[in-house]
C-alpha cells in the first residue's frame, strides 16, 4: 500500500515528487480523451511539451503499435532507465504505459495516475501491464510495478455514469472476496452517497487488492482469487467487442461474477438469498444479461489464459471471503448455468 | 550456476527434461541457419511440427516484428504460461526468444540452448532479453531468466572461425574482470588447443559472469562491470551496421575493450606492458582498429543507454579484476585516446 497514495491534491503531490527530477527526464502519457479534459489541470507542472505523448483513446489502441509509438518518442528524446513515465488516464493508459515502461531499455521508472474508477481500484494496483494482441486481451505484457500510484477522487467528477458503474463492479468483486458486511456496504452506494463514503469504499477496495497482490505478486496462488468473475467476464467482453455497443470491462465482469456466483450456488453452496440480492443489484445497475450463443461463449472461455490446461477452471465462492481457485467445471455444468440466464 | 548445465549430451538431457511435459506444451524456436544445420540433430525429440518456429537469421530480424510472429504462433497454437519455449541458436535467438517468452501472457517458461560461443558465454547467461528498435541495439527488452541453459561444445564444431573469435572476446572480457592469470590463460588458446582446455575456459568464463549476475541481477552495481568494453564497443557495432561487412558483436567488443583499456592506462594506471600484449592479441585475432570519424563515434556513445546522465561513463580497470564503474571521461580524454588508434 505504501506505493499507493490517496490524496485530494494530486497536482501538488506530483509536483513535490518531481521537484528533484530534471525536466528532460519526465515523460507524460495521456489518452486523447483524458488529455482534452485534464491536461490544463496539470499546468502547474512544467512538462516539456515534446515530452507529452498523446495516444488515441479506446481499447483497440492498447496495442503493440501504440507501445512502439511511445518507444519511438522515448528513444528519440533520449529517455533513460532513470527517466520517469507518468501515465495519466484509464486502465488502457496505465496498462499500455506500464508495458511500454517495462520494456524500454529493459525497464524504466513509471508512475500511474488513474483517472477512472476502474483504473483506480483495479488496473493500477498489482503491476499487471499489457497490450491486446491478435484480438486477445492482455495477451502480451509483463508484471512490472509502478513506483507510485496517485488516487484522487477529483477525476471521478467528469466520469460518465456508465464508466463509474463499470469500475464499481471491481469494487463489488473485492467485497465478495472480503466479507458479507463489505458486500452489503458495497450494494448500498448510489448516486446520493457522499464523496467521503465513496472514498472510504475505494480505499478499502484498493487495500484488499493490494494485500492479495503483495502476498502473491506473480499469480501463483492467492492472487488467482482476483480472477473471480473474469473467466466468464473476459469471454463476454471479447465476444461483445464485435457488437455495435461493446460491453465495458466492468460490465462484463459484473455479468461474469453473476455467472460464476450461480455456478458457486450450484457447486459450492453459496447462499441463494444473497445471490438473489446480487442478481437484482447487477441487473438494476447494468441491465439484463446479454444474449450470447452458448457454444461461442464456451469456446471463448477455452482460450482464456488463466487456465492451466485445456479445461475451464473458475474461482468459486462458498461464501464472501471464502474462495476456491482453479475449480474445474464440466461443459454440462457450464451450459446448464448459462441456460438459466438465457431462459 | 544451477540453471546452467554443461554437457556433452544435450539431446539426452533435453529429452529427460521434457519427459513429463505434454507435447503440445513444447515450442521450439530456431533461426533459419541453425535450423538447417541442427534440426535433425534433435530428431530424437518428438516435437510437434507446427510448434517449430523458424525465424530468419541475422541481427536485423531481432525485432518487434519477429517477436510478434512468435506471439502469433504461440497464441494460435494455444500456448499457455506453463508451456515451454526452447530457444536454439545464437544470441539473436536467445535474446529474441527470451523477450517473446517474457511478454507472452506476462511471462511463459523458456530454456536456452545457445549454439555459438558468444551466446554460450554471454547472451544466454544473465536474463537479459531484448530486440533492436529504431536502429538501437536491445532498446526494447526485459530482465527475464530462462529456467535452464544447456551448454554443449558440439555446436562449436560448425561455427565459422570468425564467429568463434567473436565469442572469444567476451571470454577475454570475463578474464580481465577476474585475474591476471585468467588473462594470460585466455591469450594462450589457439586452434591447436584441446577441446577439454577450451571447455574448461568456457566453464570458468560462464561461472564468472553468472556469479556477477547473481550478486546483482538488475544491474544496479557490480553487474555494470560487465559493460567493460561495451560503451565504445556498442558504438562501433552500431556504426559498423552500415558497412558492407559489419562487425560481429564480439569483434566490436574486442575493439571497445582495447579503447577502454587504453583509457584505463591513461586514467587508472593500468599496466602498459600488459596493455601492449592485449593490443597485439586483439590486432592479431581481429585485425586493426576500424577507421571511424571521431565525431560520429563520440555521438554514438552519447546515445548509449548505460549512462545515467548526458555524459559518457566507462567501466575502467586499474588491473585485471579491479574495476571502477561509471567513470566519467571528458570529450577531450576520449578524443585523445581515439586519436592514438587512428594515427
């Protein structure tokens, strides 16, 4: 957690961190959207204009080609291992910038300033960096930790509602991996909740993820619990990329969690009453489960990298905070649960 | 050193290592040249044909594009984090394959079977992986260690003389970082030396490098000594890439060492008599120092990534085994030493 700073004064904190760094050693990466909204917010910090790198927004630009563009600028402007790349944006930017930093001269310094709720509670904690490749999410990447992550709620005020709830799905996931009390508290948040209450939930959520990651940085054991909701969720997200209005990551995870919770009800005795409350919460916030051809859904999951072998494994819950990773489920079990949602 | 296996029976050793791995989890990477000479040598091992990846030989193919081709095959054939990439070839293949493995699904297993002397004593020891980018050597890469490295002298018998001596330059470098006795022993090797004597020298050389790397895996301190000869050497190698007959890496390092040794004579009191012996050895083995415009040489060094700041630093020697890293040298000092060689 000492690498993660919660603050209401991100610009001042950043300025003080950069005070002793030569200007020519600072590089800033924005996506085009965040640049438009937030560049002037950072004007107190005297970045060299040519050291500001703006990458087109959108998941499709989280690519090797975008990383190569960043490397070209860094290389041309004489960046060194001791230079600092400052990633300002959502998860797409923190993942892409982190990957670019991980590989530039075999690893340069970087920090993250996540500007979406999703990136604050998920992408920017845990050292996972990566880009999409050949249509597969995060197929190419590395474990490489930022020197510092600044979390400031100021960025959330320009966040569209749909993006806010997308991020909130990961908070719900962390709560489900923690305690029943956390789950109930998480379901209480709505648009009338105070900023302080929200910040408190964010802080607890980040701490939970950070504790898990610290105990297992390279995903050999406990960290796999964070994949809860993601086997089904990633598959849905990949499939939805073809749609006119693709799912956001958190939305896909929300549906993925619901799918895996119902599997947990069937296989691990997760309490049906709590499941029903969660189902109502998710359908209310995210809309009904999308309709996907079962065979396509099944095949997409088979390609998921989290599986050790050619079978589909899930993280399932007995109750909040009690999980089992690598639970093998048969094709029949998966199809039965899927038919519950599609009926 | 336990990750490095010296053997005269590499195929048997490999077969026994792979005995319990499902065939579909093995992937083999060759360069086209090594594939032509050595593929049949490995026929005892029943690789899946579609899992053999052949990359065009040559430094210019140590690129992001080649890595992307490897990732495409791995991805299409369902490789997982637990799959094993077996890199068989020179440093170009161990660097490229290591980088591809480092980034595939955030890190898959890999082993190295270096087939050149240079790769055996240098590239495949130390976890440095990488590709060239925008004309800069190893600009993009990562520290990522192979699970195992097999060193077998059998591969050296098809190695052209020029490549042999290129690799030998790194052995000389390791000797210079060790003791005067090692330096004299290294200068005694010639084409009449026995295979056992050569293997003994290779083993000592690998052990020396491995000890240094283990003491400082991420190049924060002692490991920098291994850059001896490389500040000047890399610059010459980059410049020579434009020539009709470019320098081999080890040749450039040999000239680079000579340059830095003469700087050491001037600034650190390295013994002139020993220097003269080394000069004779290097000019005899590698030919006279190439003629390069001093300004071009100087500017190329300025771009070298090993420098912490916008100045040129070297690893210099007081005597064999006694080095000083990050020694700043003025432009005047550098130019004076260069003029000695170009006069």
